[in-house]
């Protein structure tokens, strides 16, 4: 569903700060791990906060995003520090008409020389989603939540159907908020073209995708905080699954019949159970 009004820059930055702090509190963004971005179709005036500008080459051609602005974390920045010092940890990139270059705006207080190394995956997911749908805002969050990342090191949980059948059985909220389930990719070299391509393909069908042995991505057409919610739901499910493994498989969780009844009661279409 399209956002009817252009989001306020301060509101978006505040939500990025809240998300960064929450991901850190979850143990999902240790040190400088994790990265976040927002693409705004209707570009706000970023120059009062980010007064320095230089031209950068984009990692892929995104002409359909010409005129849009991406707000993204810098390489080596800590997500937990966005809240208190946003201009030191964020950059704004305005996509030029050619789709190959962008004007990157930073603050004099900027603490990085380039944006996150996983910018290629962020940009590709934004581009794929926004060229196909009439949306004004799109968010991508990457984090490394402890329980979900640990499970992705176990071969059984690298199978998409197995992971969903075992994680979505613990709470009604999980199947209701992620009826399409969680996408799962094998381990792919971080920052590589293969990781970018696989992520785009999986995120066409899922709003949450596991990078096995690496972490998780979530996207949202609604808000930064909604993408954060999806990570919390997925990580909570993974924690239940971990606890059940540690307890020796004492519970089967909600049964398939119960999960189908929950979905039917809420008119949610799902094909996992």
C-alpha cells in the first residue's frame, strides 16, 4: 500500500535511531555489525543536516529510482549510536537521473569514509521493490540476532521449509505477521554480487530473509519500526526453538491444526501449515 504523505526526515532518522538502539539491546548489532537504510521516493531537503556533498558511483544501475534519496549507515558505525549522533553515522544519497551515480551528503561530523559495504544488497532490494510497487518509503534492516543466527549454522535450519515449520509454531503473532514465512539463503560471501542477487530474489516473496551463518534482513513498505518488528518476531521464534532444543524437544508448539485455525480466524493466507 502506498504511503499517502512524504515522511518527515526527522521522523525517519528518529526511527532509525530507535531501531539501532533496539537491535543493539537484542544483541543483534554488536560492535559495528548490522546496517540500516531507508529509500524515500519524495526527497526531503537534507542539506541543513548533511551539508557536505560529493558524487559517488552506485553499485548498480537504478534509473527507476532517479530523484529518490537513500538514508544509510556508514561503514564501521555502531547502530546504537544513531539515536544520539545521527549525522555522525548516516549518509544521504540522492540518485542522479542517469541511475549510475548519486550525490552523497554527509555532515562535517561524519565518522566514516564510505557507506556500509552491504550497500549493494540494500540498494538492489529498494530498487526491485520500488520499481514494481507505488510506494513512497521502503526500509531495509540487516542485523545478526543471536538465536536466529545460531540456528542458521545448523544444517537442518538452512532448509527453508524446515525452518519455517519449526519457528512459526511458537506464537500466534508469528504466523499472523509473517504468513509468507521466512526466506532462507545459504551462506554467500558477504557483499558479493551473488549475495545481492539471491537476496533480491528471496525478498520478492518474503519480508524477512536469513543469510545463513551471517544474519537476517527485513524490509518494510510501512516504516522503519515495522521492519524492526519483523526482526523481533523472527528472533523471538528462534529463541523459543533454541529453548526447546536445549530442553530436549519437550514441546511440539502450536499444532498445524491450531495454526490453521488461527490463520482462518484472522483471514490470513498462509501455506506453511
